[in-house]
C-alpha cells in the first residue's frame, strides 16, 4: 500500500523521462486526499509549471467556476491532478512514452484515494483512462464502469476557452455528474461548499436562470466564490432549452491548461 508522504517525495524527485530536464515544478495534485471524486487532465501548462498546482491558469479558473455551479470545490470535495506531472514543452500533448513513465504515480494516487467517480478532462485523459478509441465529441458525458469506478469525460476547459459554443454541452454533462455523485457518493455534498451551492442554486428557477443570475450579481461582493459571468453564460437561461448557445467576446489564444 503506497504512502502519501513517500509517494509525493518520489514524484517530486522523479527523473523517469526527459520532462524532468525542462520542468520548473512537479505538479503533484490538489484537493482532499479522502475525496470520492477525482478530476484528471493530461498534463500541466505554463502557469501550473510555475506554481506547482494543477489547473491554475485561465482554463483552471474557468473549471473552478463551472464546478462551483454544481457544488464542487478542490478545496473541499474533489481531488484534481494530471496523467503526467511535468509540463510538456510548448504545452504539446504528452507523448505515450511520457505517459507510460508517469502514470504509475496516478495509479498510486487512485489507490490511496479510492475514488468512486473519475472525470477525465479532455480527450487525452479519456483516451488513456477510459478507452483507446474514445471520441470525446460523441461520447462526452457518457459513463463507463471499470473495476468498480465510474468514469466519464468532459471537454477540457482550455478547449472551452477556444470554443465557447460547447459550454451548454458541458453544463449538461456537469448536471449529470452532479446527479451521479448524489446517487453514488452523496457524502461529497455534505461539506460546507454544498450548502453554499444549494442556497445559490435555489434563488432562481435553475442554474443560470434569470433570477439566480441577478441574485448572484447583486451579492457578488459578499460571496467571493460567486461564479464569474464566463461560467454563468455556460448555462441556458431557460433550463428546458439546453440547445441555446451563448456567445462571448473572442478571447486571445490561451494556454491549453
């Protein structure tokens, strides 16, 4: 049985592949180590490499905002990490050899956490963890059970920055993830963030509805974790109309993670 202290020590000193030669920091993971839900991406980007924490750039900020809409917080009730722990140069996709060298650390993290639900962030993670021919444009939000763990995938947040029209699809996937958590591991929502989420969600007719969005704007100063407009625009104003697309101003090219 692995030990967290020993596992992190080995990971931080890893020299298993060439990524060790170009990294600034090893990005081990973040969140409660007794979480029942894990979010797993492909690898760190520039901001993550500099700060040593996963998903802290623009994509990570969007991810936190999206997950707050369904009562999830890396500080309280899920663990987030990547397949490879060091940044690939120029944010390219990690090579299979790099994934092979590093994925043992992820298996040990999962053995310690024993998650009931794993959410893959993007195509690369889904290909590695769900199945080698995974098609994220057709299969996102679908569930597959492996060794007693439920796996699904959503679009990578960096992809949503490049293509905001996929936000409604991701919002539908997040609602399904919320429902699955309530079914499989409802204790995830027993923490403080869940009660805050429930109060926010119940203000209006639904996530991102006119009443709840107005309330969020009116109380944003009192609630520093209130989702920003970028996250709120992902939800249809009419919850019954999941096909409605919301547009925002074009964003400059961003780091993938």
